[in-house]
C-alpha cells in the first residue's frame, strides 16, 4: 500500500518568511506547525519539506549553511514529537543564479520535481496527499504533481494574491487538519 504525505513549503509555512533565512537566529517557527505535524504523524502521513532556496543560487549563503540550518530545524521538530522524513530543496534560479546555479530546473517550484522525487523514493500516493504552501508557485507544483489537496496558507492580514488554483485557503495552520 502506498503512503500518504504532507508536503510543506518551508519559508512562510514552517517558519516566518524573513528574506533568505539561513541562520537559526533568524528562524522563527510559525504557530501551530508542530501540532499540525503531530496530527499528520498520528494519521500515518509522511512529512516532507519542499523548498526553493534561491539564496544559495544567488550567493547569499552556501549549501553548507542550508544543511546546517536544516539539521537544526529537524532536531527542533524531533524535540516537538515529529520526525521530518526528508527535506528537498532547489538552489537554482533561471535568471538570478550564479554559475552552475543559473539553470532552469523542474525541481524549482512551480515545477513538480521535488514532490515527484519524494513520491518515487517513499512510495507516496500523491492523490491521497496534501501540500501546504504560501505562494502560488507551491500550489502550481502540487497541481503539476497531481497532489490530491493543495492548501494556500494566507494568514489574516497578509496581502491577498488572486486568483489562486488552491483547493482551499487557510488562515491558520490548525485549519489544515480538516483536510487530512
């Protein structure tokens, strides 16, 4: 039997989207992320983070910096009762990338590459899975990968982006539990 997954964008869903976060001192978890993930785990969902990291491609920080922050972030999840199954990231940017990072990539959202790789590596039933993102590129990646439910996280007071291809819009992460 194929597994179900909860796919999470990082910046803007797991943590507050301060521009180009690469140090734990600037990493601020969003309220409700641990509770949401504990609910997903209790329902036997695998949890993946799928994140564009153009800051690497632009030369603002290194892949090493990203991996160090990711290790710390995953440790904090474990301390809060959740194991992240894997973090997928795309450092490339087609126009602002430097050197080898200046390429088109199906892994860069709105491309579905990261989601499809997770599905392949972990035998995920994408139709029975859920993605939460805060940008339309997250939603388009979910749609391109045929994820069953794509939620746009738009906290109250944030700028409204219209239109959206999201299945539903949520204003608090706790609302996502209704879609498992």
